[in-house]
C-alpha cells in the first residue's frame, strides 16, 4: 500500500473492519486495518479482536471508498 494512508472510518471491532475491507476489495480499493489506541489499551498482548479498528486507504482512493461505504 501507498505511504500516504488516511483513515476512512473507525469500525467497532475487527470482524466489522474486515467486512468493510471486503466490500472495498470487491471494488478494487486496497485497504488495511489497525487497532486504535483504545483497542490496544484494552488488551494485554494486543492480539484481541475486541476494540475499535481504523480502516485505512490510500489518500487517492478516499473519495471512492467513502462513496462505496456510505452509499453516496
């Protein structure tokens, strides 16, 4: 992925983040997810699926990704 990533949105947990990423992928938009600081603090080892996740996309894809996720 590109070095200039931006946050598309924050999902409530890892399964929700992966569902959104799957939707983006079907439209050819690459993305990644990472724990927010809150999610990292919620777990000891940092390996839990609990807690909010940021969904990141390339800055150039942000508008298309928002349209796809929000529906407009």
